[in-house]
C-alpha cells in the first residue's frame, strides 16, 4: 500500500483541460498528468535554481564552497487568500516567474525524487523581470 514515507509527499498529478468544468466527477474527462502538487491558499511551490559548480575562470567549486541558492522558478501557485470582504486575493506571482527567496525558511517537499520548496507569497523577496 502507498502512503507517507518520511518527508516525501505522494500527490495526484493534475492539469486542467477546459472541456470539463471543475465539478466533473470523472477525472478522466478533465484532468491529465502534468503537475505533481497543488499548493493551497497563498503558498507557492518553487524549484531552486542549480548552484554554480564552475567559476567563470573554469575552476570547479566543491559542494561546501557553494553558497545557498536564493533564486528559484515557480512551478505551482495557490489560489490566494480570502480578503475581509470575502473576495479572493490572488497571489502576486505566477507559474514560470523567477523569484528571489529569503536565505532561511520554506518547507522542503520531495516529488519524483526532486527537491521543491513551499513558501508563502509574502515571503518572496522579489521577482526577476526578463
């Protein structure tokens, strides 16, 4: 039987197809395999960018010398939080945005043997503009 394995989260893979509305009871009518995790409320799921392993001069850096990577790409976002009037306040970022994270914080989530991190929308320090 499947279940929780330590800090690993087993999640249903979902992507919405417009030919089925959200009230469809048959998952095969509207959902296809794409995303592995859907954050709730104002949380976002990010994948940290790879650490620099070679300097511009071609010197290989040992793992201990590499700093913590603070840049990440958003892979999933929550729907937002309810405002005082009951309106949904959407998160300020969208999937695919490149963001700057705080040095500490976030919750590690392992999906398909890959590390991701959950942050609250308000914890994101900034967004890189292309």
